[in-house]
C-alpha cells in the first residue's frame, strides 16, 4: 500500500516538473514542433500517393477497320499484339487471352489460344465489312454475323463514239456534273471545264461534244452532235470547227476544210 502511494507521488511530481519546464520553455518547444512540421511538409507536401496505372477503357467492338487499326497503332506495339487484360504489348507466340492485332489487310479483336485466333472474336477488313463469330486455331468456325464489304458500283466508261445527240447527252446528264464541269474521260469523273486539257464529254445548248479539249475549249480531234440529228467529225480550234472535217446531215454531208465554223472547200 505504502509502495503504491510512493509511486503515485513520484508520478505526480514528475508531471508537475514537466509542466513547469514546458511553461518556462514554451517558445523553444513551439519552435521545435514548427521545424518538425515544416520538415514533413517539405518531404511530402501535397503530392498524392502514387497509384498503379489506370486500365485503358476496353472497347466492346469497333465500327470498322480504320477505328480498330487506329486503336492498335496508338499502342505502338513493335511486335506482337495488344493484350487487353494485361493492358500492354505482348509477344504473339503462345499467347492466350483477349487481345487485338492489326495489319494493312485486317484487324482482329477477340480471344487467342497459343498465339492463334481461338474462341469468340471479330475481324474487320480493310476493304470493308467484318466477320463476327467463332474461331478455331486461327480459322473461322461459325458465322454469327457476316457483313459483306461495301462495293461501290463501277461507273461505266463512255463508248468509242455515240450514235447521236440523244445518246451523248444522256450519258453526260447521267453523270450529274455541274454546269461549269465536264466529264473527264481519263479519270472517269466530273472535272472543272475552265482550262481543262484532255479528252472529255460536254453537253450544252442542244449540242454534245466528245473529244479533245485545250484550255477548256474544243481543240484537236472531236465529234460534235446536234439535237437536230447533224454530226460533225474532224478538227477543232479554240472551240470552233477548224481544219479537216465532215459535217453529216440526214440528206448530205460537207467534207473538207473548215475555218472558224465555216466550210471553205471540198477536199481535192
């Protein structure tokens, strides 16, 4: 009992001595605490605790080849594929899991086993369309969804010549070229008439021309079809009949030399 009383008195005395010391040296104690807090703040500041890289959003599918291919290129994998679960580039041999790989012809997104397409997956083709279904050791096994590639209809090229104005005019109007444009025969498309050089078809003011152009005008050999049934075959210069040529009508024909749209003489 006496021992407990003595211990209690000693503890109380120690506490009182400590309080007296702190009260006398309050300024020094505060400075020490401030230095410690400053050291901690300098070491860590407000820097957040480093965390593991956040997993990229995994697409469920892609709209087309370009989107799939762009995703793969963005990962900058020098070899192998992009492992979706690993969120990293993976060497292809013996890989098993979900991944994505692409080349200039197709882009595959799906399951792999031993480095081959195996399980569910989708193949997007560079020429258009995709295959979605099951794969077995790199080969299609069962079609779930097969979208055929989009094939643009081939634009028919003009014939060597037209029978009459109607045939020439119909061919031109079906191309839907604007008024200031003509049909570029070599490129098989509409082109601006202004300063055009080359072979083309143009219809305006009940006339349809099929032949050579220079500077946007009839120049060289060509054929001019008239709505009334007449046809001129021969040479042109600056948009006019000029040189050797033949104008054919329903009843007759004028062959010979022409100048500025006028017939000069018959050939000798």
